[in-house]
C-alpha cells in the first residue's frame, strides 16, 4: 500500500484484470493433391504442394492494468521503501487515439503523459492503483502438416509451426515511472514471427 493509513485508496482493478479476450481456431485441408480439387493429377508439383493440412489459432486480448509510480520519492526514501509512491493524476484522458512516434528517435509514446505529475515534497500521489490499461495483444499462429508415404509402413510426417504468422507488432512493457525520461514510452515488444520445422519418420 502507498499509505497504510488510507487503505481505501488501494481499491482498484486487480493486476490480472483483462476485460476482453477472444480466441478462434480453424482447421482445413488445402485444395491440392490426390482426391482434391486442384493439382490432383499426380504431377511433380502436386507431390510437393499437395496433401497439406493447415490449422490456425487467432487470439486478441485487451491489456492488463499498470500503476503510475514515482522512483525515489521523498516519501519512499523516508520510509525506506522503493517504488511504493504513485504519481499525481491531473485528470483528463490517459489513452491516446494512437501511439505517438518520435520522428527523431523512433521512440513510441503509448499514453498521455501530461495527465500525470510528480507529487510535491513528501506527499502521496493521487493516482489510483492500476489506473493505466496496458497494451493489448493480437496474434495469429499456424501449423502446416502432411504425411509423405514411402511404401509399406514407412511414412515421413512434416510439420511446420509458425508463431505470429503475420509478424504483428505487439507492444510489451511500458515505462510507468512518471519521473523517468522515458515515461509513457514503449520499452519492449513481444516476440516477432518465428518458425520451427519438425520431421518425424515412422516405420
């Protein structure tokens, strides 16, 4: 708690509060290969691109709450506690209609930094806990697989797993320390697209 004499000020959203979350799964056979609508003649090309099955998972979610804090405030130093003091909330919107990109540095500002200020002296900040809603996340993952028959009981299974297929840029952490030179800026990004190929031989 910022102030143990005012526990009512700690009433806020839980740190794991995520208001919106959507997930969709799809699976289909690609229309190429034997007994399918295209490239079903047994040609060399059909043997390469045919008989594949694809599955996809799309997820989208809103962000989780963040607390605007003050580093090394007078109140924290007096109590010997680091990072407990919150910023002053000056009112007005916190969210931006879209993130602001600095053309000189390339840094991205995620929130309205003018809505917050450093508390004066050793005063406690007026901002509630978990006032800022952090960045959400959108991601499409996909898996492509096929079996290559090699005669008898032998078969080779090829599986390609792609994470973040569209290489969507998702923000990671945000600087919420109001007296930091990078306050409100994006500090990291979630993982970019990656691919893994698995081969399994059965006999």
